[in-house]
C-alpha cells in the first residue's frame, strides 16, 4: 500500500513538472500557435475559393403511353426506358465523356480567366468590362500563361508576358503582332473592376500613397483540350438513390460562373440525348415517307388499271375464282411477310456479326424476340459496362464505374495520393517515406488497371457467348422461316394451276382487285405508323425536364476558413507543446532548482540571481549563510570547500561574496585560494598574489606572514595561492598542508577553500578530506546535467558526508525578487515572488 501511494505521489509530481514546463514556456507555445495561424491565414488569403452549384435532372420515365412503337424501336434507349440502373450509369458516362463535353464546350465560356491584382493578390473576375481582348495564339506554349495589362495613361498601356520575357508599351486599339501571338486590346466604356473594390481603409491609403500597388489587369486563355479537362475535373455526377434522377454538381472559383456552367450542362445534356433520339425517329420517318410515297404512286396506278379493265370487260367479269384468288393472295402476303422476316433475320445476324445489336428490324418484321431477350439484355449490359470501364481506364481517378471493387480501389488511390501530397509538403521525392508512399500509389494504380482489364476480359467473354448464342438461335429461326417459305410457294403454285382452268377475264379482274386492296392496306398501315412515331417524338420532349435549377452559392465549399483556422490553432498548440517537451527532454543544461532536485538528493543551499542584480545577489548570499547554520558544528571552526565542475560557473565570485556575508555576521573568516593552477581570487579582493600557499608548502616561510587582512571587511582575511607551482598535487599531499590547517582553524570560525574545478583536475579531490562541507556551484543555463550525476558518484566514492549545491546565475523573470531554500525542507522568503530558471 505504501509503494502504491509513493508511486501515485511520484506521478503527481511528474505531472506537476510537466505543467510547470508548459507554463514556463507559454511564450513558445503561443508563438507557435500564432505562427501557424498566420500561415493558415496567408494560405486562406491567397488561395482561390471554390464554389459549387448543382442542378437536378429527371430522366424520361419507363415506357411511353402515347406510342407503343417508341418502346419497340428503342428498347434500351437512355431516355426511353430500359433497365433503370444501366440507364443511369449510361447517363453518368455520357455526362463525363469528352464527346459530350466537346459538343458544348464552345457555349460554356471557360476558355479564358480574368484577374485584377489588388492587395498583393489576384482577384478573379467573370470578365473585364472596361476592356475588350482579341487574341490569336501562334505559340501554343502560351496557353495558360498570364498576360498582364498595366495602364500607363488613357491612351497607352504596358503589356507584360513573363513566359516569353515580353514587356512593351502599346496604344489601345492598336494591333500587336509578334512571333508568338496577335493581340488587340480595346478600351471600352464599361465599369473599371477596381472601382468595385474601393476602400477607405488605412492600409489601402498607405498602399496608394507609397505606390505599392498600381492597376494591373491579367488574363489567360486555354486551348480546347485543357478546357475539356478542366470541365471534367470540376464536374461531378451522382444519382439521388433513384432510377430516374441525376444530380449534376459543378465547381468553380466564381459562384456565378459555377451556376451558369451547371445549368448549361444540364440543358445541353437533355438536348444532346433528345437530338440523338430525334435523329433516330427522323430517320425512321424518312423511311416511312419514302415508302408511303411509293405505295401511293403504286396504289394510284393499280386503281386506274382496275377501273379501265372493268370498263372494258363489262359483264364478262365474274366472281368464279374469287375464293381461290383470295386464298392465293393471303398465301402471297404470307410469302412476302416471311421473305421480309428472313431478310430482317439476315440483316440482324449481319449487324450482330459486326458487333451491332439492332433488334428494331426483328420487331418491325414481326419476329418474336422473347426467346433471346435475356441474351440481348446481357449483350447490351456487357457492351455498356465495357464502354464504362473503357472510359474509366482513360480517367482512372474519376468515379465513373459502378463496379464496387474498382470504386473501392479508386477511393484508396485518392486517399493514398492525398497522403503523398501531404508528405511532399515536408519531404522531398528521395525521402524513404515518400518513396514508400509513391510505391503504394503505383501499386493501387496497377491494381485498378489489372481489375479493369480482368473485368473487361470477363465482359468481352460474356458478350461473345451471348453473341454466339443469339446468332445460333437466329440461324435456327432463319432456317425455320426458309422452310415455311418453301411450303408457301409450293401451295401458291398449286393454286395457280387451279386458276389456269378458270376464265381469264375473271382471273384478271380478281388479280387486279386483290392487288389494289393489298396496297391500300399497306398504305393505311404506314400512315398509322407515321402518326405513332410523330406522337412519340413529341411526347419524348415533354417527359424530360430539370427538377431543380442551379443556384449561386453564397459560401465557398473550400477552403473551409473556420475549420482551417481552428485546425491550425490546435496543431500550433500541439506542436508548441511537443516542441517544449522535446526541447525539455533533449535539454542537457540545468535550468532551475527543479532540474537539480530531479537529478540528486543532495541539499540545495542557495539559489543566486545574476551578479548584475546586486541587491538580490547579496540577499541570496545571506540566505546561503543562514542555511549553512543548520549543518555546521557549534563552537568549532568549519571548513567549507567551494568548487565547480568546470570553469566559468561563478565559483570565485560566490566564495568572495559568502566570505564577506559570514564576516558581517561577526565571525572570523579566512578565505584560502587553493586553485594552484589558475589564481584569481585575489582580484576579487583587490590584493596582491606575490606569496602564498605554494611558497609556504615549498619553503620555510612563516604561515601567519602570508595572511592578508581585507580592509574593507572586518573579520575577513585572505590566504593567497602564490606563484603557480609546477607540482600542485604533490604540494597538497604534504603533511605541512594539514598541519597548517590545524594551526589556522584555532584562529577562525570559518575557513573557505576556493579550489580548482572538481571535474577537471585532481587537486580539489585531495582537499576533500580536510573539508567539513563541500559545496558545488552549478551555473544555470551553463552547467550540464551530467555534472550533477558525476558529483553524485564523487560523493559516494569519497564518502562525503556533508555536501550541498549552489545554483548560480538564475534569471529573474517576474517582477519582484527571489526566494531561497534548501534541500532539508526549510524555506526563507523575503517578500519577493520567485520564478527560477529560464
């Protein structure tokens, strides 16, 4: 239970340290958030917004009540019925095809873009009302390149084309001829686009005052192929979970332009399909009109011939062979019908052999297609799906096909490409992660191609099987019709033999009469069919309409300003925290008292500010003096060794300052400079270093003669180091050094040793056995954490019983001062707010 409680406390301490680090570095976190927000704001400012507009189209319903022939002539037509799912897929493929877009591209007004440059960015416009631009490109490479028009006066302007390093001044309305283009710019009385953006803001006025921005009009044109690709890239077609409704969505950087193009595509789509169907119906009407004209002419001649014959023959005409002739005429009608059916089957088989399924000729000839209807549906579906997959193969990143496997792979490809683009913002193409992601993209593309090829192969096999089966069945039908035709002709021959025995005038009259009646029936039939087709044509136009017109978007679809700014702030916050934590984790310097406490259990006797903060530095030394009172022996001399791990940590300054504050407490203090390699302490007291410890240890000089009283501070004496000795370690090992300390401690309350850095030379370690307290000076933001680890090991190795650390040069952050404490839990404050570390 105690262990668990201890663990909880440790976790709480770690969490507190974490929040402390974040609080200390709130400026870094805020600046990171601000920087990313500024970057996001810049992206939003210079990124062209994208607006969407949609239009809903209802396809023609299943069947047509006004014309049964329409259903017979067009069983699988896009607007006239058929299988609903396939009909929608074909409509989507048509809308997304270059063939359809190519028929309307000239009416969409996407061949040119216009801009004005204002506030350091380009503002796109639908047009430049004050300028008329006529241009012909001779250099095709200039398509898509910016042409800048910079007005100079009311009569002239500068034309600038960076793509070809062209910059010349010209007059309005004059023709500009170059090897790359032919251009004429005419100034009109239209509104200047800059007048729409007039502002009285201070920024605008400063820009105008310092001429940081002049009027610049920009335009660029696109070739036909680029226009088609742009239309297809911005066009999306989807069904609204219905078998007859399509939603057409178009995106553009101008909301009005998006609305116009979406509306135009919808209207053009309806017209396109109606034209195709109307063309088929008109072709049929043309055939019927020709047949009607021929039958009318034949009917007129036969009527006149019959009338003339009856006038000549008079009463001789009898009805003896009437029944025989009527029967023979029916047989001949059947012969003609069967002959037409055989011809229709031959035409059907010939067309199907060439890959064209035209069941109209069979239905028109009265042949029942019920036995092969399933096969024909399979053939049509395979053909439509093959066309769909072929288009998908050409536009692999667009969602055209309804195949779930391929659609899923396309979705994976889009996600993989988005991730690749995200990686490329941070890395180059040679980065391993980018290479791996590129390989993933290529792998998905290969899978899509392989899946399309496999499906195409399967569909072509299905189509070939259906085709072969249909041909076989129709061959059987053709053979059956041929047998029937042979039997009918044989029966007619028998009837003609019977008629040969009848009176010739009777026979002739009946023959003429029956021929006239037959042509009259055919004429009536053709007129009826013509009327039905014309009704079908009219009803087709009425049944296709736009359910919901396109609209002008008020807000852009992207970029999502609020979302991007919110995400940038969140990412900035996370990145700032991450940077602080990483920097803290990677930081090897001692920054604060907390850093020391996390590295060692050695007492911290003092936290001193920078020496330039004189008053607070003095207060820190007094706190250090107070803290030492709790660990020194009463009534005897205390030897204090003060060292550092490396040079430059303020050890000598602290020695001098601590000696002074101890002496001010009415204590006798002796400061001994024992840095036998680099004497510096005498400079702090402003005294000489002519003779000292090196002289005493290497000669017979009297000990007390070397001591120098410090005049500025009562009770404070100084023992110099003297000239630099060649063998300092050997001198400190001598018994004379220990004897000297025994003599000196009888005269002083404190003896303070200023030694060489303990982490550099061995001299200081020789003095450890002569010391009561060992204090290590660590300079904030300079001392390495490893120094404290080394000091921990040194304490264990030399069994130092009383030791402490002084943190020096702590930066003052808050207004106020410093508070000080040490590792035994005692704290001493002077009414100041403290924030240690940096």
